[in-house]
C-alpha cells in the first residue's frame, strides 16, 4: 500500500514539474515578445537625446544611443589633455567677465565620442540655491560657445575598445565672473 502512495505522490509531483516547465516556457516567450515591443532602449535620467535643431549634424556616436557611458560609471574623472589646469587656463584666457550682479551655476553637459570629438551640448542655468533661472546672455552664450570650442578630450577605453561617454563642466559664477570650474 505504501508503494501506491509513493507512486501517487510521484505522479502528482511530475504534474507540478510539468506545470512549472510550461510556466517557464510561457515566461520565456513573453520575455521575447517584450524585447521586440518597439519600446525605446533603457535610458538614464539626463541622457542627451539627439536634436537636429540644436546639434551639429557632423557629430556622430561610434556606438548605439543606449551605449554612451555615464561619467560616474567610468570612474576616470576629468579626461582632458592637461587635465583641469588646462581647462582653467583656457577659460581664464578666453572668458571676458561681464559687469552684472548675477551669481549662480551654469552646467554644460555633452558627449565625447570614441574619436575624442564633443557634441550634443546642453546647458542648465541656476541661481546659488540651484533654482533654475537664466543668466545674462553675455555670460551664458560665452560659456556655452567656449565649451563647444574646447578641444582635447581624451579617448576613453573599456576592454580595449574606445567608447562614447558623457562629460560636463560646471561653472560657479559670482557677479558675472567665473570663480570656480568643476569637476
């Protein structure tokens, strides 16, 4: 009699296995269908989408849109020939202070492609309390233009392959003058 019970349990267990197998097969195919659903690729907050009205049409990524490395993922810091001192010298030489009582922050974020070219520049302006606000155009246009003209971005590699990556410069403005550049 105990043999029959064991057999019943075994059959019952096999049916559960069969149901679980069907469940995982169904789950697998649903996953495949989800991959081809036309959904946009995973994006990070702050990713810079291409905009033909703003961007240089000659700037091209070397890899796909969803493969641009975030600066915090690369752990390489500022990757510029001459490092931060060279950037500071460039702005000290080229930025013309504006005689206005405006202070706050200007961030210019952009992409450096696998060839060391920069593009897709976006600017965010804020007051000293980080509330978004516009600066005098003589300040913001000058910083934006100088940043777009800055050349010397290093080519970064991951697993011996050159990658596209995000970079930013953050300017602290005090009464129309640049007093600090980050990172």
